[in-house]
C-alpha cells in the first residue's frame, strides 16, 4: 500500500508543479481525492514538506546531469563541490586513458611451444 501511496503523492506533486501551483499537503490531498485514491493522512504533508523550497522542474530536467541533487539550502555548496570535482575527474580520465607499456618480450614462452 505504501508504494501506491508514494506514487500517488509523487504524481500529484508533479501535476501541481506542471501547473505552476505551490505544492502543499492540502493541494496534494485535493488531487488525491479527485482521483479517488486513498492514502494515509501523513503522506501528502510528508511530500509537501520534502519538496518545500525545491524547484521540481529543475530537479526533473537535471536527473541525467551526473551531479547529485542537493537538499534545499545546500545548492551553492553542491555546485562548488561539483566545480572542484570536475578537474579532478578529467585528470583521472587522462590517467586511465594512458595505456601501460606492454613488453614485447614473451620471456621465451609461447602458447603452442
């Protein structure tokens, strides 16, 4: 039952965000009643509180960006950490791309000798 309740609250929050309406527990509950979906009374408030101060549209469009979503209020810190991590990641990729020198010397052993 909780999975169904979670999905119903997620979809109702997405509907509200798509219509540029503030996501509140009461509005989520209104959509759920209109859809004839019964959930525990704490779910709409829980989702509204979790999405408080979060731009849902930006969250959706940045899902595949590779940078983790930061909680509300931590976005500048996360952006700075991501900016610092980018050069380090490029250097790590360069190190991986450099092949190790392989020796042509097979030490006198062959597969079919």
